[in-house]
């Protein structure tokens, strides 16, 4: 007979691939988790993990067990939720993963209304400069800049948004305002660290910096960062010109849109969830709330309106 606690420990280690991360999520200390994992392998007389300095990776036997363990966990989860959902009040935890800039500047303000409408729900907002991994159960829902391709996910296009080129009033007063793309070669820029970009959808500047257009030696990057919020702060304080989402730049009156006729970059956000999570009442509510709230704010996201419309607090 398999012990359900051993299965839960196995799943968490398999998902985290690091014992320290799994121990923290399970509320156990590192040594206890290590002993429990080895004891489980001994009980099965099978090695489930290859251990190295890079973490814990499943063996072929571990991969076989993982499929069964995931199915067991899904049934256990659905059984608990079926009982919880008998209570008409929506309650429980929802973990939403979203890119850092969008999560900070748009999603967090919008969710204040959702929290008021559903006081029994606890929202964990993971606003990160990377993609949240749903297959490792890092979140219930994810908002991404690329359409996910993993199987077993419910995926929907959430909204479009626009980015433009901005500079602070102070920077433009000192260095002049470029009148055409070719003049970018004379300016300082703020952007992403090339080899640390987590999505090709964030490579905004590369198409604008064609040497045939801007000349040599080309523009100088005064500052680069993995964080778009940091880029916004650097641009705001005069470090250089930056491509920023309109929904961020509109909050800063001292940021000036430059080369408006030549630089307008449109991108999309996608919302996704695992199929079993998407069926939960509280997750469906948040999914529908976000779609409606962002559709209402289409003009704001595309840079055609200066302020965001936050939904009124009331029944939903």
C-alpha cells in the first residue's frame, strides 16, 4: 500500500526539483524531507530520483510513478473541492502568476475590486520577471506574453497592449528629442539584458536598431535590467530612452512619447490554467472578472486613454 503522505512528498520534490524548495512548501525541514524521500524509495525498492548538485531529477521509474501520482492528486483535489463548493459562498485561495510590469501596474489595481466582492477569497499575486510554471503547480492561473503550448491547459487570448518609446523631460532637455529613427544612434537607451530575456516577445529594441538605419557605432545602452519596472524608473529619472508599455508610462506626466509615428509595438497577453483548476468556481470567477475588466480598459492598454477604469465594488 502506498502512503498518501509519501505520494505528496514525492510530487512536491518532483515538481520543485530542489529539496530546499520542496521542504519550504511542505513545511518540513531539509533533513526530514531527505529521509522521507529515501525511505519511500527503499519501500518501493526503486530509485525515483537522480541526485546531483543541480537538484533532484526523476529517473525512468520516477517518471512512471509521476503520472499515477498526478492522477491521484487530481482526484483527491477534486473530491475536496466538490465538498467545499457545496458552500455557496466563494472562498479559498487563488494563486495568479503574471509578468511583473502588468501585474504591478494593471492587475493589482483591478483586483482590489475583486477582493471587495469576494472577501472569502485569498489572492496570491505572483508578479515576476519570468514565466510562471503551471505544470509545477506554481500557480492556478497564469497571464503570459506568449501563447503557452503545454498540453492539458485551457488557453485564451486575454488582451492586446501597446508599447512606445519614451524619454523624460529632463533627458530630452539635455540631449534633444529625436525626430527620426536614424537619430537613435546619438542617444542613450534603457532596455533588457539580452541574454536574460525570458521571452522573445520582449525584444522590442532590436528591430529599431538596424545598423543600416541608426548607423555605427549605434546607440549606447546606459542601463539594462531584467525588470521593466526598473527600466521605467531609470527612464523617468533621465538615464535614457526606453520602450515601455503605455499602461506604465501614462502614470508619469514627465515621460514624453517620442517618435510616435515610427514606434508603436503591439503585443498580447494570454490567460491560462490547468483544466482541473479552470473548473473551480473561484478560478472561473477570477478568469471572467479579468477578461471583462481588461476589455473595459482596452483604450488604456493601447495608449488611447490616460487613466484606467477600475470596476465598481458590488455584486458580480
